[in-house]
C-alpha cells in the first residue's frame, strides 16, 4: 500500500470524523451562552461613522 492509499484511507475514516468533531465544536463555541453581546457589537463595526477613531 502506497502513501496515497494510506492517506486516503485515513481521510475516509478518521479524517472525516475529526472534521465533523471540529465543526461541531465550532458551532457550540459560536452559540455558547453569553456571546450574543460580543457578536452584536462586532456586527455594528461596519456601520460606525468613524468619529470614534478620530477622538483617540
């Protein structure tokens, strides 16, 4: 069995499982309790007029 076949077998089995676990962890991280205020503040950044930056 060559290197390609070994890596393909790994990607088809454990690699897929690892990617799914990573995806699930990221979804749980984004939708955790207490993060709503942080994301709402970040969503407002493009709508600011820039006067806050000039005051500093």
